C-alpha cells in the first residue's frame, strides 16, 4: 500500500507541476493543441510529396503514437533537472518514504495520461477530416496503452539515471536517442525501405512493435509489409517482452544511479544552469 500511495502522490505532484503555469482552462486548451505539432509535418510532407503513396494514415498514426512515448520518456528524464535545479526538492524526494523509482513512475503516468488525452481529442477530428481508416479494437488498444507506458517510463528512467550522475543538463544524448528511435521505429516511413540488416534491427526495437500494434488496434489495417508475417497475438507478445525488458532495465539503472548520486553528493547539487 505504501508503494501505491507513493505512486498516486507522485502522479498528483506531476499534475500540479504541469498545470501550475496558467489557468486550468488555458492549460486544457494547451493539452489539445500541443500534439498538433507531431502530425502537422506529416500532413505537409505526405500532402505535398506523398499523395500517391497512400501512406498518410501509416505516417499519421505512427507519429502520433511515437509522440506519446517520446513525451513520457523525455519529461520523466527531465524531471531530474527540474527537481534538482528549478525546485531544489530532489533531496527531499530521496528522504521521503517513496523510492525514487516509484516517484518517476508516478510522474511518467501523469505525463502519459496527458499525452493520450491530447491524442484522443485530436483523433476525433483527424479521422473524419482526413477519412482515416478507423476500426478500433479496444482490447488491443488498452493493452497497447499499458505496454506503451512501460516503454516510455522505462526509457525515461534509463535517461534519468544518466542525468542523476551528470552535473549539467545535456540534452544532446536525449535528442540523439529520440532521433534514432524516430527513424528506426517506422513512425514516419516503413522500415521496409531500409537495407535488410537495418530492417531486422527495426523489427526488434520495442517502440516499432508498439507503434505497429497501435496502428492495427486503431485502424484494423496493416498498411505496409513491415511485420506482415507477425500475427496480432505474436506481435503483442513481442511488444510485451520488449516493454518489460525496457522497464526492468530502467528500474535497475535508476536504482543504481540513485545510490551513486547520493554517495557522490549529486542529489542536492545545483549549477545555476
């Protein structure tokens, strides 16, 4: 029960941090508008250059669901910097009865729910406006959302463990990771366009399997030959194994990073960066 209470308290803290900069109704509008940037470039790219490919739904769904993962991972990792530098509360979190891993999981859950809410609202007008294929399998979508949380929070904790042991914020590592994942995940274009070796690598990247699972779950269509030989049940199992691996890795690394940060005195260190 203590873990559950700590998790819910961390979610509440994350919600207050996210919404404390303006009025609540303005923040609600922001939640709706924020995901727009994730698919505007797709609309321009495929609208101007790719009308004949028929891959607009593939790229649009892919970029939207990739956004949910990247948003959670980035904000979870950045919470180290915010708590240590901006709010100077990181040392108090370490002194509390809630483990730091549980705290990060709670923060990630809040950000993930915010991302999913923004995606849901925007799909309500994107689907009819662009005549996107829409035949949701709610069981697949619910399971996929749970697995997406494990992937996003796991990646966030991996990066948070690195930020705990660095004196200054370095977003180059994060940007390079997300840039590589965006390409390899098949969010924008099919990995079948890669050389065979890179396509095989893309098939085992957990994010790519998650995105393909959510595409099938929301549209009922398989748009390309990527993972075409993998049935839905096998795909979900593959994503579950990958998500579990990433999450466990994140928990282990953030535990090690927390102990090292406390031993080296990095928990209450500020740099005015």
